C-alpha cells in the first residue's frame, strides 16, 4: 500500500472488492478509511473539473462520503 492521497492500481482493485463493501456496511473503520483513500481523489477531481474552488471541492467530497455512510446500512 502506498501512503499519501493516492494509491496504487493494485490497491484500488483490491479495495473495490465485494469484501470492502460488506465491511463498509458493517461500519468497520478500516473499510471506511480504505474507501475514502481510494475514492477521495476521484470525487475531489470531479468537483474541481466541475468548476468548484479547492475548499468547495473538498466540502463536496466530504458531503458525498457522508451520504454514502448514511445510505450504506
């Protein structure tokens, strides 16, 4: 696993498995960390490409993950 805001392709592929989804639904902290590690750069990038400034893109990404958390149970 790599450190920092980005992960390797193999980490990405391993992280999107059904087991990660199952662990996420059980609210396992490590699964949520992995989910945000994998998808935050993607969601943030979409927001920035959509025209949001840095702070607003970060807020949008946070709102996305809050929604995922609320709807994952």
